[in-house]
C-alpha cells in the first residue's frame, strides 16, 4: 500500500525526510503567512459577500487538506480575490446576500468545485485547463482586478451600491454619492495610501534606517496588520461607528463549524457551470504559481495530483463553513520567500489561524469595512496588467482579439460571460489557424541535404517535382485545405510529374485527413502525377499502414526528403535564375 499512499498522499513522501531544520523553516514561514492571511481572509470574505469569519474558516481545514494531498512545497491555499469575485457573482444569482441560503450556496459551490477537481485528478484530466490560454487568463485577471477594485469603492465611500459589471457598479455608486460618509472616506483613503506606501516604500525606508533585510521584509508583509490595528483603534477610541462608519461587528469566537452544503437539485444545477469555471480558473492560477516556485528549487509538481489536492481543500471548505479556495500568488510567494520547505508550513499556518479564530476575533469588532476594502484594492491592482494588450497586438492579432474580448466582456457582461467568451474565442481562433496550416513549397539548399522555403531562400528546384512541407498535423478541420491546395498547384504547373509531401512536422493524421489523402492520391493518379511521402514519423506510419493508402499509393515513401529529391529530380535549376 506504500506506493498508492505516496501517489495520492504526498505527505508520506516528504514526511519521511522531515527534520528539525525543515520544522524551523516551516514555522517561521507559517508565522509570517499567518500575519498576512488574517486581514486578507477577512477582506476576501467581504468581497465574496460572506461574513468575515467565512474567510478564516476557508483558510484552516483547506490548508491542512492541501498539505496532505498537494505536491507543491510552497503553495499557500486559501481565499483569493478572483475566486471570491466569482463566488459572489455565482451565488448572487441564486440567493440574497446576508441570508442563510447565500451561505449554503457558497458551501455548495465549494463542494461542487472540490468534487469536479478531484474527478479531474483521478481521471488525469488536467489537460482541460489548457483550453484557457495565457492571454485569456491574463485578460480575465486584469478585468477582474478592475472590477474588484471598483466594487470596493462603495466601502471606501461608505455608500450602498451593488452590481456585477463595471457599468452597473459605477452607476450604482454615482446614484448614492449623496450618501458619502466623509469619515469613512478619510479612513479608507488613508489606509489605501498607507498600504501602497508599505508595498513600495517601507522596505527601502527601513533598510536606510539600518534594519536587516529580513526584518524589513517581515515588516512589509505585516503592513496590512498595522493598518487593521491602527484603524480599529481609531474607530473604537473616537466612537466612529456611531458616526456612520461601517464596521465588521461581532465575529464568532470559535473553530470552524461542521457544515453541510445544499443538495437541492435546482441549486446544484444552478451552480454546476460556475463551479466548473471556478475550478479551472483556480487550478490554472494555482498550478502556474506552484510550477514557478518549484522550478526555483529544482523541484517538480504533479498537475493531476494538484487537482486532487485543490479538490480536497475545496471539499474541506464545504464542510467547515468556508467557500471555494485555491493557491494564492502573493501569499505563496511570501511563503516561499520566508523559507517554507514543505507543505507542513501550511498546516502550521492553519494552526495559527485556528488560534486567531478562537482568541482574536473579538479584537476585530471595530475594524472598519473601509480598511478591508483598502486591503483588497491594493492587492488586486497589482494583478492589473493592461500592457498585455500592447504586447499581444504587436505579436499576434489573434491573441489580442482573445484578450480584448475577454476584458471587454468581463467588464460589461460579468465574470462568467467574460471567461466563457475568452475560452470560446481561443478555441475558435485555434480552429481557424489550424484550418489553414502553413504549407511551404521547398527546394534544396545548394551543396547540402537541407530543404527550405523557396520564398525565403535561394534553393534548387525542378519544374517536374513539387515538394510541399506540411507544418501541421492533419485532421478534419484542415484536410480539405491541403487537398484543394495540391489540386490548384498541380493544375497551375502543367509540367509537374511528382508531388512530394514532406511530413516531418506531421504528428497525426486522423480518419478525415486519411480519406482526403486517398482522394488526392486517386485524383493525381488520374492526372498521371505521382504522390510521394517523405520523412513520415513512426507513429504516423504505423497508423497509415493500417489503411489502404500505402497499398494504393501512386508513388513511393522516402526516408528523407533528400532521397526523394535525388530519385525524382532530373534537371534541378536554381530558383533565382
């Protein structure tokens, strides 16, 4: 049973070599991440439309379960901004915020997301995440960052405003500007400015004062805690809650409760698609962070096992009062930089959060919502990267289209429509590009056995031999394109006696493409033109041998393109002549 346990529970792998040094490093990392995670978890629960304690609950059991089942040694799992926004968008469609149904919907969303991730991991379906291209992810995260930051302006201004799209949010805020609480504005603006300064200026400032790099780094990570403490004390000391400043209020002083998601068929149907989107987006974000950090220590992760680890974390959230979670970028980087050596650092973080949930929650009673909003705004604006538009425009108009469509539709129609449109756009653009594969007419470089595009190089050609290099696998989408190209080229060149298809870049030929090649072969045979293949890869040849194409081929199969050339070309001439 040892191998299966190590396969599905990596803790039995790294746990065998766990020592005192790893324990010390993991404990230090856990303390730093815990300090950072307390205000973050409260803030992200606010973003999801849930009570603040839900953020803490979603950061305890899920972290422990990921430590048991995950393969990354630095990934810090818990609530993150984008998933919190997706959660609010999804459950806001089925329940009213602040009701018991809203909380149950959040648990159900975590349950569905966790179940979907575990199933993907067990059946090794991690490749499905590849349908979200990097430009689409970048566009979605950028648009989500703008949406999240804008949605938090209502807490900075102290007004009531709701909406799931940028126009809705701006119009709602504009309609309530007469309700602005200026004390809240001062608190929110001060906290935001302070947190921006902490992120960019505190570490250099402390270094100039003589502080060590480690102490300056820890102080920078603890910046949000300072903002929380300072504004909470100010609200309590000056009774600002009585002057209209909205505060967190009472937070239950307890460990995460045991909860059950809803199993109503209507609720499950309503949340299934959002749960799948949240699962895939969370997985892509988490794995990209995990792979980046693992590479820095020459470690590796198992994406399929990561699916199981993240799935277990979400299932844990569903039964302990939380909501969907995934690996956070900033939190994981902090965990890595703090020296975390194993997933045990996450388990120690969970212990710290459990202690905070039991003993520290009364201290956040007077914490203003504006401070939590400032924490969110500063965190998510670092995710906004509008330069992706300029980069993709310069490199690929197709990718620019996918990015632009994702950003515009996410901002104007909502996050679910935006990411769905991004995926569909990416798939359609891929199908369009592969439906018109690059097929180059090639000739031999003089004095060599190399063959290059006749439009780019001075090469030897023969009017009787048409050499075409196919730079794409052949399948149902592009088979007809190649068929039409060969026919039109042979008709144009009346002297052509041989067509050689160079298959060095062809990794697969599906049945539709096979039938197309058979049609080309029959047509060329009627025209007294030979069809030849060269440099066919072994797996492709194995499959072609199971068809009638090889037996009926009106020509030969050559090991190399040079063999085909020396056999078929009688009177080569330079293309430049």
